[in-house]
């Protein structure tokens, strides 16, 4: 993301990206996140457009429905967002290799 992108814009873009990647309509995502079906589409649309901000509880439910860590919606780093987006889909062996590598190289 560039310097002028706000945290709200990041959230909006990431929410829409994750929803589309899962092949979900706004209504279906809202319903999976526990939002009443009669307002689900409108609520998700307003979150994606930045008209309304989701509470952290709603963001947790959206993350669960989309199978991404909550942090995915908030990180400014696009590379880290890509890792977070795919974290649950990474093979366990590769995760272990990555984590072992990080632990072997202490922070400097």
C-alpha cells in the first residue's frame, strides 16, 4: 500500500479481496458472519465502501467466515498480507520450515 492509503481503505480493499477470493456474495458473507440475512448484503457493502466501520467483534466473525487471520485486514505491508491471507492454506511442513527458520535467526 502506498503512504496515502488509510487504515480504513486497507480494511475495505482486503475485505472485498478476501470475499471475492472465496467466491462469496456480500449477502452470503454477512450471513456466515452472523449478520441478519435481511441486512447482510447492505452491511457488507457499507464495510467494503468504507461507509461504516465494523466493530472488532464483527471483524473477527468476518475473518472466521473468510478463513483468514484478523490481522490480514489491518497490516499495511502487502507481502505480510499475502502471507496472512494464505497462512491457513500453507502445508504444515512448509509452515514448520518457515517458523524454524525464523526462530533460528534471532532478531537483531
